[in-house]
C-alpha cells in the first residue's frame, strides 16, 4: 500500500509541475502578445504629426523627452532642418565653454558700430552706435530677444570652425553653423542677401538632446549647464511650444524664424516633471514673418500639446515642481 501511495504522490507532483509550466508558458505568450500588439511608443503620435503637416502645409520635426521617466518620441527626428536662430545655442555653448576656460571675460565691454549692425531680429540695430554692452549682455540679447547684431559679434569673436568643433566634440554632428547673419547695410541689395541664405543645420533629436543635457546639468558640466539655462530662462517666447500651457508651467527655450521656417525648442517644467521639446518646421509658403498665428507656429503649439498632454495622463505628480 505504501508503494502505491508514493507512486500516486509522485504522479501528482509531476502533474502539478506540468500545470505550472503550462501556466507560465501561457503567461509569457500573453505578455509577448501584449508587447507586440500594443501601440509602439515611437509611433503613437505619428498620425497626429502627419495631420499637422497637412494643416500647416509645412514639414514638421519633433524631438520630445521626459527627463524624470525617460519617455521619448521623435518624428523626423534625424531629418536636417534649417536652424534659423535655434543655432544660437551652439554659439552660446562655445561662449560659455571659453568663459569657463578663462579665455573670455564676460564682463568686458563691446562697442556697437553702425557697420556692425545685422539685419533681422533684435534691438541693437535701432540703437545709436557707441553703445557699450558687456559680452554677457550680448549673450542675453542673443538668446532672449534673439538679437542678430549680438549674435554676429559673438560668431566673429569665437570663430565658426571652433563653434562647430565644440559641438562635434560633444557628439552633435548635425548641429552646424555656416557663418554670420547678413549686415543691415546690405538690406537694400538686389538680389537680397537673404535669398537662399542658410544660417545653420539642426535636427529634432540633437536639439532635444542638447536641451536634455542642459536640464540634467550635463552639458559641459553642472556649472556651465546652470549658466546656459539662465539665458534660456530670461525672456523666452511662450507663443510657440509653450502656447497651449498655463503660466504655472514654466518654459525656458529658444525660437528661430526665417522665410518658410518657424522653430522652437526648450524645457517645460510642470508638476509632472520636465518635458524637453524641440519642434522644427520648414517649407511653409506663408510669408507673414512675425505673425503669432502663422500656420507653422500653431503646428508647433499643437505638436507640443499632443505629446505633453498624453504623457501627463500617464505620469504621477512630483512632490515638488522643477524650477
């Protein structure tokens, strides 16, 4: 009798193990099915982005990152776009690097001349020659008001090759500046010096990565990142990527505009954490250069909102909103 009970017990254990193995196999298959049939993280917003392109009759590129969770999304992430003034982040990077190395004293003063004035955006072009702002003032003017005269002063001081070499050394192989901005004295020339003009190249992925490094304190080093962030945070436009978000959501960033081009990139700080957004647009035929309701500007706003609102529904509130 004892032998029969042992055989029966052994058969029960074998049967139990087989049942468990079968259950585990089913669970693995179920989870694998969920992973393959659920929405792909990198393509969940593609349809909305394509719809925005049709609506604005422009090309849209988006790089979006959430710092705390590691979420990411890219649409045309590696496509090359005209930078417009977004390229000024490369100039800022080189300026701060050289200042930290002791090669440049930001408290030194620069003298505005009539010949040194650049066409396009900024306030220096309407001020009298002889003004003596500091080089630090010129960085502030270059990033916030996007002053082209201040930008040219910095490009000429730093050198295009050294700016590009710095960006390449940091792993940015698309971000590239070509030269200075056309001078104000050339405004009446025919053909226009702006015709076919290219200031620089950027991609959504690289601009988003640059902003993320600044946000995490990892661009050059923590001190440099903090200084760079201060310039981005001084006077950012909220008419583009931050347009659909209330003022309680803090924005630091850099815009860019040229004929057919509208760009914006920056860091949005909310109770859900830090969202890095780099939205680039080009190929627009609408020529209203300064319009806040330009179709490309609205596309930038809606692209940013699409991702931030979707991710925010999935993210917990932070104990304290990032500053």
